């Protein structure tokens, strides 16, 4: 199918001014290039060029899903609350779930994800292990009332996702499909030209334990990652870490209670005592579901990772202001020495051999220095509790972790029986026994990927699209709007389209400077410049947007040259990851 568009009729309203509301390049450029427009915070229209690029990403995702035997379908965006009651997420999901009532007063939500719906679809119809495994996917609009919708398409409240769900009789079968999905996700990133890294992750709202995120590497990314030459890589939310300790005091000393008037923070305490923050120990308080106090102790210069706190003490929540009052404990002076009756003390592993802890005295305006575990207090549990940082030790090999930032473009999860048990979705196994399905779920942020591609491919002039994602592959720019220049331009444009190259003709009556600026802004991978002076010598110029290189080509060779350049650029994005 040939694609030949004219700039004179194309709806691509470009902006000369930088849009004030946009902080990130992708947001700025998508607005400036006339690819998207905002309807409300985190809610966007895709104009024709934005839609074309989005559609290309969808198509790549579709091909990769079909290749691993996942079947495309479409579920409703509007979902009845009953299903979410069954899974328990009507309560758990919180204000991010967009809820509404129909005219009969029945509760509904707009799907942020579709585990409930797909489980309800399959549970009454797939009865036997013989019908498994089964993998279904859709490409659909999703709704999440994000606390902070921002960065344009990167964090919207309405956005496009490819979500897939799989059902299995055995863990081996689930693992096999999870691996196939992971490879398909790597291939998708490769075909989009993304520099990316798969990382170990946290499963958040969805549930389950085994999960990998695919991170497009970008300094503007919201996610912090750590990685190691040994192959270990993780989101810092989930990263294991070996925290280096260099305590100033290495021999036990008698502990002392010190008056520390109005000292509330670690920084104030360190300054007051004239020691490093590294030599203090920070105590954070939580409560178990049964209402028992838990003290988490980490080095004063490091942060407690609340997710790891939950791994160490399942169901724990960190205290809020009200809780402190209720338990009657001084927020700025907590510590493991003589805590309230029944308190569980959990400390970070890195502190295990430290013999002189500077801690709160559980009494306003007092701290204890040189407290020693085993002598002055007991630690009930040693655990990895800390947010990993570059420079820490790798949890797998001990080498030094490096850091990077990324945009989470996709994630794969093994859900196990999280939804099949709560929603009563069973099949009958080989031995005739009813068992809950083992499930996986797999999401690609299609609209977020579009923005991620730009975050990796822009300059001051605009976007420089990978050939696979560009709204069209070539722009022909006749530098005059009439006469031979326009005629030759039109001929090259038509012949390129006939050769299967997506081509736009800038037939507008605009100055050359405007045409060049718009071409660089929108980011067509190749520009064919037809000018009067060149034509006198029988040549045109071809500019490669990515490298900025210009070559002069004879009229006779023009179409073949450009078509070959486009094919080479696309071939360079052929995936490296083998097919599953
Ligand atoms: P995040 O941690 O960034 O909020 P998530 O982990 O909650 O995302 P998933 O539930 O894993 O998101 O959804 C699958 C994919 O959908 C994500 O990998 C991401 O690419 C995309 N996505 C999630 N939330 C948004 C959003 N608000 N706007 C655009 N894309 C999103
Ligand atoms: Mg995710």
C-alpha cells in the first residue's frame, strides 16, 4: 500500500514557540510537531502524524504477540464493580481507579488493567487442561487517575496499552510463556530502536512475585536503576543491595545517654554530636496488621525501602502522624534500646557488625551513643531494608553497582493463582482434580513508548525518528511552489510512493527555511531537497535526519537511492533477540 501525503492538506499544526507547560523533550516536541493536543491533564488527542507513529508501534507489538501465539481480542473499557469486589481490588486500588455509577446506580470503573475481566471471561468456558495454555491480548485505552499526570504521554490518565493475559495448567508452562513474552518484549524494544535494559522489579498493585520491567534508558526517566557487569539489574524499588559500612568506632564502648535538645533529624543529630550521619542509625516505625509496633533500623545516611520493609514483615505499614500520637512515641528520638513493650526490632544487615550505634532514646530530646546490639538491645530480625544506590555492592556478585535512569515501557508478571483463587477460576487437571489456573500478565505502554522513543532521539530542532516509528519515511521538499521544481518534486514523491516508501510532499507555498525547519521538527528520517540550482545540474540533495549528512544524487538515481536508504535504515532495526 503506498502512502503519499501532501503537507498542504495534512493536519499537522506545528508550533513555532516552545509550549510553556512542557518540561520534557518528548512532550514539547509532540506538541510542537502537531502530533498531539491536550484535552485535559493527562488526556490527549492524537493528530494524524501522532496517530501514524502510534499505529506503527501498535503494529510492531501486534506482530510480536501473534508470533508467540497470543491471540488478539478486545475487552470493554467499562467494567462492573462486582468483578473487582471478587478480587478485592475495588477496595485496594484506591483513588487511581476511575469509578462511576450508571443510571441505575450500579458501580462501574474504567479499566486501568484487565485481570478481573479476563479471568471472568475464561473461568466458565475453559474447563480442561487440554484447552491450556491460552494467551489473549488486546490493544486498548486504559484509565488511571494518576496523582501526578505529567510529561505528556509518559504519564497520562488515559493512555494506550497492549495487555496480554495467559492461563496455564503448570508452572513450567507459565514459565515458558513468560520467557517467550520477555523475548518478544525485547524484540519490540529493538524494533523501536530503543536502548533498553530488562530489570528485576516490584509487582505493585497487580500482585505476584516474579516480574521484569523493560526500561528505556533516559536521564529524564522517572525510574532509578542499578546494574552490575555480572548481568544483575534491578529497579531500585526492588534491588537487593550490599551496603558498604565504614564505622568510625570499631571497638565496643560503654553507651551514654546524651541530652539533645530540639534535635529531630539525622542531619541535626550528626551536627550536634560532631559525628558523621554514617555513624548514626535511623529508626522508622511501622505497625503490623495486628497493631504491633515494628522498628526498622537503617544507617543514618541511607533510606528505608518501604517495599523491603513489607518483605521483612508482611502486612506492615509505616506510621503516620496520628499513629505516633496513638502509640505515644517520639518520632524524632526512636531507637532499639528499651522500646515500648512488644516492639519488634528489625535492622538492616549492613549494621550487623557495627558495635557503636547512635540511636534515639525513645524519649524526646535524648539520644544514646555507642549502643551495642546484643549488649544494650536485641535485634529480632536482620534483613535487607535499604533503597539501593550506585556504589553499593551487587547482591549477586559483590562488585560495585552502577546507576542509570529509565522509563518503564513494559512489564511482565507471573501472577500465579492471585486472581484465579479469589475469583474461583478453575480447570480440571489430567487426574480429574479441579485446580486454579496459573496466570501471567504482560503490559506494553504503547503511547508511553512513543514518548520514550523521542526521549532517546531528539535535538534542538526536533525529533529524529527511527525509520520504523517515523510518521512517514521521506519528505520531498521542492523549494519552489511552482514550475519545474514542483514538477520534479511531485514526480519523485509519486515514484517513491509507488516503490512502497511512505512519502510526504511539502507543496506549501512557504519559504525554504520554513520547510526545512518543519521537516527537522517533525523528523522525517530522510529529506529530498529539490532546488532550482540543483536541477540546472540534474541533481537533488538527500538529507539523513539522524546523522545530518547530505548527499547529492542525480535525478536518475534519486528514487532508487532514497528507497535503498530507507530500507537500510529499517533493516538496521531488525531485532537481535531470536524468536522464541
Ligand atoms: P508506573 O510504575 O510507571 O506507574 P505501572 O507499573 O503502574 O507504571 P503497569 O501496570 O505495569 O504500569 O502497566 C503496563 C505498562 O503501561 C507500563 O509498563 C507503562 O509502559 C504503561 N503505563 C502505566 N501507567 C501509565 C500512564 N499513566 N501513562 C502512560 N503509560 C502508562
Ligand atoms: Mg509496571
